[in-house]
C-alpha cells in the first residue's frame, strides 16, 4: 500500500524511484550549487572580508536590515540564482570578524588552515561520541587534548572539548562537586551541605551562570577582591573561605582566572594553589582567554602554577584563532572521574559488546549527546605552523599590544587605565573639549558618554570595531584586543588615528 | 623598546612590518591553500562521500589508523602539499555520514543548501550574542524560531538555539525550576523542597544527565512505564506523580517524548497535558527527533497536543538534515522567563547604553557566552525548498520506512519487533541456523550475538552502517532509520540484501 503511495508520490514529483533525483534536487544540481556558492563565499566573506578597502561592518538599522534580507520563510522554494544572492547578502551585511580592523571580541582574524579544518568538519558532518562514527576524530581529539595537557604540565589526565568556555567552566564545577560528594549524582544537592565557590570579582560571568544552572545558587559564589591590576587578591580569597565556613557553608571550589575578559589580568596561580591545597579545595583555572600564553617561553610565567590546578578551561578559538568553537576542558584526574561524573551509559550508543576497544567511545564524558567535532581545525592549524609557529604568534600579539600602548602614551588624549599584563589594552579617549577638565563636576559623566558615541560612529562608518564597557566603578573605557596574526603596526596606528578622528569633536 | 623588539622579530622572520606577510603565511598563500583544499574536500568528502561505489566507511584498527594519520603535533609546520594530503586522509578515513548507505544515527544524508549555510557560517565566524557582531543572525534566528513556534501552534513565545538536544532538554528543566521557585537562581536547591521530575523509561538519557548536572539527582527522576509501542503510559505517569508526593517530593516537571530514540514512539501529549494541568506541572516535549512531523499534514497527528506544552526541544539537524548542530529550544512563555532565568548581565557584552535596541542582544538567554550560529543552515535550506518541500521530505521518509518494513515481512529471516510508528524500524535478522529454533534454551543467547557480528562485518567491509542495541529486556536488534531525502527504494532493498548476505552463515 505505502509502496504504491510512494511510487505514486514519486511519479507526481516527476521522480524516478530508482534514481537520486528526489524532491527537486539531484546530487548533480546540489553539487553545482555548492561550487557556485563557494565562489561567492570566497569572494564576499574571505577576500572582501579581509580587505582594508572594504568595511568591517555595513551598519543597517534592524528594521531596514530585516527588509533587505527578506528573511521570511515561505511555502515554496527559490531558484538557485535567488539563493546565491541570498548567500551574497548574508555575507555582505554580516560583521567581518576576519577583518584587520575588527578588535571587538576575544576572537578575530582568520587562519586559513583552521578554516579548512572547519569546512571539512562541516562537510563530513559527524558526531564526536563513538569511534564507530568518528574514528579519525576520536583519535585526533585524544592527541590534541594530550598535547594541550602536556603544555599545562600534565603527563596524564583526561579532557573533552565543550561548546564554549562557559560550559567548560560548568563542567569543572560539576566535577569538583561530584569528586567531593559522589552521592550528588543520584541524590541531588539536598543530600549535601551548603557549598561555597570562590571567584574573583573580575572573573567571567559564567561562574555565576554555572552556579545558578547547577543548582548551587549565585548567593553561594563568594566574590574575591582584585588588586590594582585586576588579579585575585589571594589574602582575600583565604578570608572569604573562612567567611564561608563561618556562615556554615562547605568551601568546595576556587575558580582562578588566567586572562580576565576585560583587563586580561592573571590571578596568582601558585598562591591560589597553596590555599586550595591547605583547605582541600578543587582548583580550576579558567584559562579560556589566557591559556595560550603557555606557547610562549617569554610569557608563560603569567600562568606559573597552572599545573597545580585540578582542571583547566582553554579556548583555542580565542587567541589561537581556530574559529568558534574550540574550548578544551582539561582534567588532571586519572581515575576516569569525568566519565563517572557525566555518564548515563546509553545502551543504544555505547553498546558493551562492540568489536573494538570501547574506551574509544568517549561520548559519555560529556553531558551532551551529539557533539560537534572541534579538534580538526586546531589540529590542522598546528600541523601547518607547528608549536613554534603558534608560539611566534603569541609573542607577536604581545609585542603588538605593547606597541599600541606605547604609541598611545605618545599621543595627547589617550589615557591608559592600567599597564597591560596581556594583549588587552584598556584606555579612555579624552576629546579636546574634556582635556584639563578632570576636576569639573560633570567630567566623569561627560567622559562616560564618549566611548559609546565613538562606538556608534565607528559602526555606522564601518571603519573599525573596538569594544567598550564600564568596570568596577571605572566609567566606560575602550578595550583593545590584539589576536589576529595578520595585524600589522599600521593597523595599530590606524586604530588610534581613527578613534581620534571619530571622537575629536565630542 | 617593545617596538624595537617587534621590528627586530619581524625582520628575523623576514617579515615586513607593513605588509600582511607574517609568520610565514600571507593572505595570498592562505587563500590559495583554501581553494586547493576545497577542491579536495569536494572530491573526497562530497562527491565520493555520496557515491554508492565508494565505501560508507574504511575500517581501520585504531592503532593502525593512528599510524596512518600521523597525528602527532610537532614543533615545526608542514608544506601545503603535505597539508593537502592530510585533508585527503582525514576525509578518506572518516565515516561518510552523507552516504546513502549510512543509517547508523538519527542524522544522515546531505542537503547542499544547508551545507552551504554551514560553510558560510564557518567563514563568517561570529558569535550569536549581540546585534553588534551578528546583525544578520540575530534577526534570522528570531525569524526561524518564530516560524518553528508557529508550527508548534504558538503565536508568541521565546526560544534559543542550543548546542544539541541534551542541552535544550536541560534548559527546559532549569526553566521549569526557576519558573516555580525563582529563588533557586540565587539561593540554590537547598532553599527548595525535594523536587521530582518524570520521564518515560524509553526517553532520552539526557533527562538523567540533566537531573544530575542541575543538582536534582537521578534518584529524583521517576521512570514512567511505556506501553507496547514504547509510548508513555499516562496512567502510570499519574501514579508516579502520586508516588512522588507520598514520598515527600514536589512534582515539578514532565518530559514527554515525541519520537523516542530507539523505537521512534510518541508519547500521548494531550493526555500528558491534561495531567500536567491538573497537577500544575511544567510540560516539556522532547521532540528532538519527532518534531519534524509537524511539517506533514498526514503525520502531525502524532504530536497532537504539543501546543499545550510549556517548552519544546526540536532538532532540525536530525530529520531535516541541516547538519550538526541545530537544536531549537522553544518556550511558550511571554514574560522573558528565559532571559530572567539565565541572564548574568555582563557589562562588557550587554552594555545598557548602546545606540540600538538592546533587546536584540539575545546572548543572555542562554548559559553559554559565545554561541555558534545555528540558524543560517536551516534558513537557507528552508528558503531553497520551502515549507512544502520540507513537508514532502517528511512524508517521503515515512513512506520509505513503511516500504522497508513491508519488504522485510516478505522475506524469511527478518522479524519486526513492533509495527513502526515513525521512521525507525526495529528488527531482528534471524540467520538460517536459528530459524525454527525459537524454543531452544540458547536461542536468545545466540540471537543476541547476531547483530553485533553482522555489524562488525558491515563496518569492516564498509558496505552499510546500521545501528543495533538491546532495549527493555529485548535482546540486540537492529534499528534502521530513514532520514536522507536522497534515499531510494533501491537503497532500502540493498540494506535488506546486505544484512542477509552478511549474516546468513551465522
């Protein structure tokens, strides 16, 4: 019956049941479209995407952009020509994060080898849970994680790639909880004493999100003071641990940060490790941003003591420019804690009578089921330029950031907030109208409006993108971030010139 | 000083400070590599990846594969020719999930428009958190989610794309908890009574993982019985709610499944909605697998009542072949619950003095920070074939699965476990040596070894990939899943022929 229905349906669609031409698209047509579309992607998103003569963004008002893009989804499909112009439009109106004038986030620039890794990953479209469906990637992930761990200083351990650093940080918090109180997996938090976790006031907001999501609650996150550079005050950490105890909570977990999001500050890891050892706490290092300094002989002192941590988050999609997403969660444990903590032993996926070594089915180490392949882009890039090439890039980014700060000090109107530790440079641009007015009552109010006003102009003119924010009582300031290996000194100069040009009349 | 260092470093590397040629790779070289690599990706992963004359997988023993791939990461980089052969090798030894003989997971096949969407997403490499860096995708995600919600039957609501269905299901559980007990975000679970969540014994294991991760604990997941088809027994659900109450727990959340992972069963949503309303529980529908039946006039009755849910998980990366990952988490709520539950209001990202409508910065609706763009691949595919085209694909997959089951019944040695409801077909292959031996004492023991043995042979010969598993006391059986729009009746016949060929001597 249904067989006849199918034959009839196929006939209606003008389709031969024994050929590939179904529902209007043959493989041949599809492949032709793919090749045509790739040419457009290459031209619009790659070639123009890095061209200084093109804008970093083409600002459109949301209502206008919605109209331009004709986003509505309809009953009937479109021709390939229409679709190709949609590909062109999406590229045209998207922000060019590969562009040498994009400094807005902790990721920027393009590495062509990593990009090839991403395109191949998307084309192969498999899930990183079993050796059966991802043989190459199971082995590759193991090698990449082992290499990253060895750079942290661990000759053994475990790990998994996560969908972003926030998830990696949550994994750490969950793991620490399970490690200390294994009954939590079955019995929940009701069977545990009230827990306390510790993180600096400049750490990433994912610690708060994680505490809420994991049922611990943000009230149980103790905010540790930072010093003038933005690094955790270790004495205050110890004070907060005592405070938590005095309030009847059980200190569990310290999140130390290697490279804070805004200021790029590094917490004193050795000191924190001492405190964690003394009090028996899990030490996690959120090195999502700063972990890549491990490549640099010159700068890796910033994370001295990281090898004493129990777990580390490290996002190569930031400073190593692998492309989103690539977040490694690394664990020092060698007792299969990660799998014991997260596993559910689904019999349809992790059958125990497979014909190969089932320890290769690593999917139960995560709380995800299907999981994207995140190792190939990093692996291919690493193969392309080697550990030394990656190290040079890190050193170069530091030198670029230093140059930027030094040049700034030569110019009137630029004021550094702090001597930068890392590749984040935080500064105010003070327009001529405000210079020498530091003591007037409305100075701070007026200065706080400068960065947003310049930001609006840079976006609307599409010449450059740099982020701004307030922090710890400091009014709005710019945060310049240097990542991309293709950035030149000229780009640094341009950035200063452009902020001056955009803001001098404010 | 550092400026001089930089000049020196650049000179040492033979690099001009004012050009793009840094660290050995110019844009020109990189772009040339990208184009060469794309040709290889096209040939090896696309063209050969769907060719029936090529293997679906090239099985290698892990130790052998590791050697073949030369995975080690070294100090020095490689030439472009070496890297191109690495691209070729990764493609060669990877499983071809686009292949018409790949039936191993709930995803399979290739949609070329979706693939183009993925390649463009990777090239643009941005994060889906603010309008500032993802203007096109913020608007596009809103349109796509609105459209998916309208298919569920909601004219308003909220939603976000998540890194996989497990995360979407966790979001639902967290949202229900916050909805009923908003103090949990700050105070944690210690401030709440013991909670109880309910899910069928055939539901996805992410409910258990979620309960553990969220601190609720797997003991507080009440497993509800299923009927002969694998659908939740609504009477037992009500019984379990009473049981939980009698044990001092507060019933919170029911996870109903639309399309179970193994059997493809649909829970009775209307009945479950009645029970949830009566008892004041949050109703979530895990329609990760089955949600796509909403496209089909003929089959959408399977999810009748889904509009009465509070939240829905729906993964277009499964039946709609958008490619991994594409998991929509949809919410009926119109009070900004999603953002209130998950937000942390980071000032460096979600500044409140931006020059555009800041409600477009949707990044705080999720527990992630950086988030991959998952909407473009679905949007472009939808534009390409329209709602009608997608509907035809769903109907066709059902018809293919029916054909497969009907053909099986004509053949000796194939035995259906149940009449399929969906596009999963569960069956045993019984080799001649076991036919008529149903009453012998070792029959089950021997039959349970047949599927793993055939599986090993199919993988080693690379002719086909179909999954197997035990379930609810039933010994190992095959689960055939039809998804890809390019599958033909001949592929269905081939699958049966091949299992017979591989297993007849067992």
